[in-house]
C-alpha cells in the first residue's frame, strides 16, 4: 500500500484520540513545550502536519505554524478544528513541496520521516527543510531506534507493543532496510482488524550524515521531548539539527589544519 493510500478518509476520521495515546497530555505537552522553545519568536513549518495534533496546540502558544501534508483527507480533518487563517497548509510531500517564506523551525514528529521509503527521499527531506530555514534555523526529527538487537538469527519479527486489545508487530527486511508495521486490534469476540504500514528505518548515525549532506550539524539529541539522556537503551530520540551558514561548510575533502 502506498503512503497516500494509507492516509485515507477512514484513517483520518479515526486518527484523533483526544487525551489518550499520542494525544495524551504527558506526551503532547512536552512536545509542544520544546518546539515552542526552539521556534522562539519565529515561524514554524511542520512536515506531514496530519490532523494538527502538534500544530494546533503550538499555534495556540502564539507560534505562527504552516504545514505541508500530502493527504487531503487528513487536511479535511484538521479543518474541523482549525481554519486556513489559523494554520495554512500546502498539499504535497515533505521531500519536495515548498511553502512560502522562511522559518526559524521545521519539525517532523512521531517517526514520520520513515514513511519515505528510500534513502534518496529521506536525504531530499533534509534538503527541503534546509531550503525553508533561515541561517541558524533548526530542523527537529522525532524517530524510533531500530530494534534489530532483539532479532535472533532467522527471526524476522519483533513485538513492540502488547496490551489489551492491541498487538504491535514489526517485520524487518534487513537487506532493504525496511519495516512493515502491523497493528492488530481486537475485542472480546473472535474478530480482529489489521492495519499495516511500510517504513524505512534509519540509524541515528545515518540520520546525522543525511543532515551533513544538507548543511546541518547535530545540536542536541535526547531520548524524549523532556530532554532525558539518549543512551544505548533508548527506544527513540529527538534530534535537533542547526542549519549552518554556507561559509561554515567546508568543501568535500577539505582538511582543517592546525595553526603553525
């Protein structure tokens, strides 16, 4: 299933879960706090804005927020909560689509960069962020850490969530660096529903190299939005990249020499 087919009207209508899951105050609150801090007095651009889970509360903090979103169904759901005068949205993909103006902050949350299924597209996403930012502006990515250490030889699947009514299962294609996420939901009867989505997983070091190719440097990396230290056991990370001035980027192959 293509990404644009996944985010259809049925998915969009079921996406919002106010007060629970990704909309829970303990998760959403620190996310908005950190993004508001990084935006400061400047404008913010959200890649894959979806139904406005983050953009709406960030806008309510007084931050001018614009979005890019390829799913018109998700935009329609956003419009039930915020008008065009509140949050402007451009229809298109996050790797190539342009929004007008320049921004202090571009952000991409909740693993969404992995919806781009090739390395080339992911690199272009960084370059697109750079095109929208003022010098010194920041690009923020929230992303999970691939759980390949949990895969013993010959095993291809990892159960990442097991709770009443829901099983989260990932199957890995380690040759192509792809993951198929399976969400199995069930009730008290014998029926269950299955929703699947494809992703390309990215190691933090590979993400940092993509950033360098686009003219960024890693500023901070934490395990969550509250700033917990990122360690070898962290399951996800929030990485903040700062766009360098072009004069600060050394040409490929250039060496930094010590003073005589």
